[in-house]
C-alpha cells in the first residue's frame, strides 16, 4: 500500500492552514488539526516507540539500583516471554479478519458504508461500529471498523477525512474493549486454571457478574462510548480541511474474492465445503459441551475459546478452504507489526518486573509501593487507575500487564477492603485509555488502512485528553457504590 509524498501546492492542508481556513474550524477540530500537524512532523514509527519503551524502562531500572548485567539478563529472558500471548493476539486479529473479510460481512460493510451522507457522519459511524464491536471482540472491532473505513475512503460522493476515520477505528480499543466480553483481565480472573497460584491466593475467582456485568461497569461503558463517539464527530475537520485517502497517497491492491477455475483433481477438496463443515461441526460440538459443563459466562471467558469460535465462524463464512486460505493471507499485513514488536514489549515488561537491585525490588515494585502506599479507600480508584494508565504506556498488554500489577494491586484492595471485581474494572478501564496514543495497538489498523501512526495520533490524542479524567472520575464515583466481599478461593 504505497504512499506518495505529500504535495504542498494550492489545495493542500498546508496552504489551507496558511490561508487561515483552520481558524474557521470548530474548537475540537482546530485542536485535532494542530495535534495532527505536530504528530506528522515529530511522531516516530511504532517500532521506534517500542524500542524507546525498552530504553526508558532500562534507564529507570538502572536509576533504581539495578546493574546493567541484570537488565541485560532480564531483556534476554523476557524477549520471548509473550510468545503464547502473542499468538493469541495474532489469532484474534486473524479470526476477526477472516470473519470481516467474508462475502456476507463485505455486503454488510458495503451497506454500512452507504449510510452516511456527510464526511463527519461517516467518521461518527466508524466510531460507533468500533465501540459496539469491541464490547463483543476487540479483534473484530479492529478489523471490521478498519475495513469500513477503507470502504468509506473509496466513496467519491462524499469527502471523508481518512486520518480522522482511521483514528475512529481506534476508539473501541481506547475506551471500552476491556469492559466487554474479551477483557483479558476479567477472563483471567474468572478462570482459576489460567491464573498463577500466587495470584489465585490473593484474588480468588471473580466471575463475570462481579466485573463485566456489574451495572456500574455497563453504565461506565455506555458513558465512555457516547462521549467518544461525540468527540470523533466534533473533532472531524470541515470539508475544506479534509484529506481523503487519495490525497494522502493511499492506494489499495484490489484482490478479487472470486476463486480461479479448478485446474487439477487434487484441488477438489480446496473448492469443496465438505471439510469446512466437518471441522466446524467438531468445533461447534466442543463449544456446546463447554456451555453445558461450564455455563455461558465461564465458557465465553476464555480467550482461546473466543479465538476458536471466530475461526470456526470464519471457516463457515468463507465456506471453501481456498477462500479461507486467501483471507488468512490478506490478514498478514495486520499481524506483522504485532509479531515484530511484542517481543520488545515482553523484554520491557521483564526489565520492569524482574530486574531487581540490592533491595531485591524491581522498578515495578518501587512504582507499585509508591502508589499503593498513598492510597486510601476513597482515593484507591483514581490512584490505581492513573498508575495503570501510566504503566500501560510502556507495557501495552491487557492480560500480560495484569499479571504484573495484580499481585500488589489486589493485595492493596484486600487491605483497604475495596471491591475486588471493581478493582479489576479499574484496571480494565484505565489500561485501555493509553491505547489511544500508543502506536503498538494501532498496528493492525495501520496495516489494513495503509497509514502511519503519525497520521492518526493527532485525533486520538484529543480523545485521550478527554477520556483519561473522565475514566478516573467514573471509577471513583461508581466505586463508592460497591462494598467489599472477601476473595472466593476454590
């Protein structure tokens, strides 16, 4: 998806800016445009950001008394530590893609893309789809909203700002995904066999009804969704300042979903749905047994179960193995960045949590003690929320980061007699917000859209500035309505 150099002649955003057009924009649109101008000039590639995170954590560890040799050892030990989780994330993207890239989903996307009558309405639609789909499955949200944005970018009857629409695809991941069914932390706490024994002893088992399905959680997700969609709509540029996909030099290689004519007898099964139906029936039968033995809430709380269900759905929607294989191949640009950068984030997390100095405490221990020492029952939510958001800038992994934080955060919650399920939701809501400015989680969208993180960060930064204080305030206020229950340890 090559991009041509941006022009600077008449009609470009720079000439419009010089002519004073920006001054006629609404306030949020002006702020977003200025943030965009800064990020396009100064924001580095996401791989550089991942490397920078490693460097910052290493320097912080060095400053806390950790030796260079220990830092290097932790780097090497942690580099491959997230491989199982990496593959889960890859399959989330892949599963979401093969579902969204199917012919039935393509017809849905075409229908949705035909609804907006204005460019600003198109951006609000992308934000709405991103948010609603993320409550079900963040991988589906990522792919479906990105493909919708790509389709909207091809419309010639309305001018859609491709940067703002691309930023709207990030809204689900940056606001409510972790409050939904694919929440890694809530899934982990609901499954005792998935938790480390040391964590299980602190938190016990916390079912979905005490996390995701709390009315407080549903209310917070609703407020965040409504505010995020409004900000996406209000910060969209007017038509005079729009930069479409073609103006950004984005082009798409058109790949037909039409199968070539079968040329050899050995290809018969590739073109037949027979094996698709057989494999899908096995998966469905297994899932029915899981529902019968575990119940609905527990069954849907497992990330591997989610991935298998979406792969089965993708198989059925693609119908023929040859179609499915082609869709998987088209998903590769969306997973490449994850494969390359997750090891770096694993290394950063290892340095943060395992490299210890003379006091036998890691940098994470020092940070955790600082925040939990100053917290009271009344201030626990905003303090831990702020801490989780800060740590999320350096360890962008919903499940992996919870393993880092949970032992001392949940211990503090027990000591302060704070609702344990809401503590999980504090983490979930707060750790999602940094995804708006962390290019790591933009990688799948960027691969599909053919954009750079710097193209989106100006708009997502506006969302971040609004969302962070709102999240902290909601966590504090709604947390006051809950009472502590001791952990249930099986």
